[in-house]
C-alpha cells in the first residue's frame, strides 16, 4: 500500500467539500484499514470500498464485509 504525505482526513475533507458543492456525487476509497474506513465515514459518506478481495486472496475479508453490510 502506498502512503501519501496528505493526511486522510484532509483528502476526505476536500472530497466532502466537492460533494457539498455538487461537483461530485459519491466518494469511494480503496485499500484502507478498518479504522481508516471508520475515520473516513465520520467525515463523508463513503459509497464503495475497494480492497483486494477474491477467491484466492481474502486477507481483507474482516475489513470489507462488516463495513459494507448496511
């Protein structure tokens, strides 16, 4: 996973602002840990979460399934 010098809260805050201005409709994230997803959802409504998950690689199952069952 690559890491950015920009804090997650700052990036998502900008996305929330763009959403409020009507410039984007949905905000999605990828390759976040469960704690980061919870942090993100405090800032903006998260539509899709895209982590690696398939028949062979299910290491993120405990992250993806609990957050998307709503």
